[in-house]
């Protein structure tokens, strides 16, 4: 569709797979799209990317200055900001008042974002609402007694995953016994305050309990539309990034998300992740992402176009919120899924027959290649080893 004249456009922040999907969604509607990334991303190759800009790191003060200068130099007052990266979300939230002088901002205020990205606050909120969460312990010293309720193996993470990762260069530490846990806590405290971490039971995998993503667009905590999907293949295996996913509906995840998002008073798009615990038969809250996620393109194919909903909401356009969506539609990143499926084949976790059956169905949407926009997919293929190293 040709670009519409004299209408505000959108700035997509981070142009990896999810940013590419958001770029295509708005571009197909004739909306001008700029892509901003701290590196040369695949979305810049999309036919729907009007302009591309390299930015400072998303978690820096320089990024805010860069975005303000961009609005001035490009004369784009009132354009919509759509971040696809946690660092960008946090920085935009922190400087929301300054950025709103130049852009329309969907990212919630810092208080709300902090209630999500500080895992101790999120878990406490969920627990107070009576929602199932993994058994959790907060250590303040490496020699503190391990609770009898906490069973190994366990994961230790940062209450604020962004700052934790910057300090220790890892998202989480897996300990199979108390000795390993003590060693990890001693290592962490040399680089990061222990009272800024939490340790959780690792929900066991029975091969069928996969991560469920409940996603929604909300206004002040009221869910206006929603969509759900399941990660069928991911890397690393069990708690990683999706390479192959499918649209589903899980009643428990829907019902649990209603009071949670209401309590957060959340406005915008978010992804709430749950994992089924085969021991307790509960869907336990894992985390919330205050942004679009990697496979947001599947929601669009199923009838819930989040990027367009964000754009229309911020521009005060009439929105007819979808009250249903297509189920059993599959999304695949054909490049990364092939690479990690080969690894699963070698380890005996996936059969060749099941792999070929899964990738030859009729109801498959491709994360990289679309009929009218092939170049980003080829760019991804050429840069796959770089992505595998850095993403």
C-alpha cells in the first residue's frame, strides 16, 4: 500500500524479528516507518522501512538525547514510539515526560514498568492476588540457610534482569545442588548485590509443558483484546527464545491474567509468560514483558495486529478490538529453527519425522520471508552467525 500523506508515522525501536514484524504491519497499512537500532538490523532492509538510524545503546542517557534530536532533525512531531527491547522500554519509561514532548509514547510510567521488571515486586503482587508462582527464596548472604521448600535444581536471577545481566554477563545460574548454589552466590556477590537477586525452583519438564504466552492490549488494566501462543521449540531448550510456536487458548492463563493486569493498571501491549507445573497442575507465572515479543507476527496472522492497535490508540482512531483469533496457526523462524532442531536431533530430543511434519503444514507463517518483502530474510541468513553469538 502506498504511504499515506500528511499522517504521523511510527518509530520502531530495535529491528530484529519482532521489529521487522511491526515494521511490516504498519508499512502495509501505508504508515511511514522509521527503524532505530544500535546495530545494523534486518528490519532496515524491509521495503516498509522508510529510513533507518543507528542509535546509541538503548540503556544510555545518550539514547534519549538521540531520540529527541531525531524528532527535531526529521521534523516528525507526534510520531508513535514502539519499542521491542527491554532496555529501550526501561529508558523510555524513565524519560517518558521528556519524550512525550516530541512523540506519542505507549510505554507505561516508570512505577508500572518497575513493578514488572523488578521480579520481586511482580512475584509479590502475583502472590498477594493468589496466583501460582514458582517457589522462591531471596538470599541476602551466600551462607544463608536454604529453605526446605526450595527443591533443586534452582535458578538464580536478578530481580532486575537488565542490571543483573550487565553485571554478571548471564541471565541466570542453574544449580543442581546446594554446593553449586553456594558457589554461584559467592561468585555473584563479587559482581552484584545478593539482595538484588532471587532463587527459584526450576519447574520440571515432562516434554509437554511448554511456555504459554498470554498477550494483551490493555487500557488502565482492562483487557481490550488478547491472544495466546505456545513455544513448541526454543533455544536454549526448555526456557529459551522461540523458534517454532503455535496459537492456542488456555483458559487458566486468561483467568489469571485478568486480575494481574488490573492490579498493574497496565496500558499498552504486554506478554505474560506461564509454565505448567506437572506436579501441582498449575500454570505458574514466569515473567511479563512490557512490549511486543519475538513472535508478535503470529498474533497478527491470527487476527490481532498489536502494532496497528498501538498506532490507532495513540492517534485516537476508532478501534474495533478483536474478540477472537485463529487457533493452531504456526509461526517459524526457518533459519534458527533449523539450526537448533539439528541440535535437538543430535541429542535425541526431536525425531526427523516430527521435524519434517512440523515444517510442511499448510498453516505456517514465516518470521523472515514474506512474498512481497524477501530481503530481510536473506539478510538474516547472511548474518546468522552474528545473531547466534549476540542475541
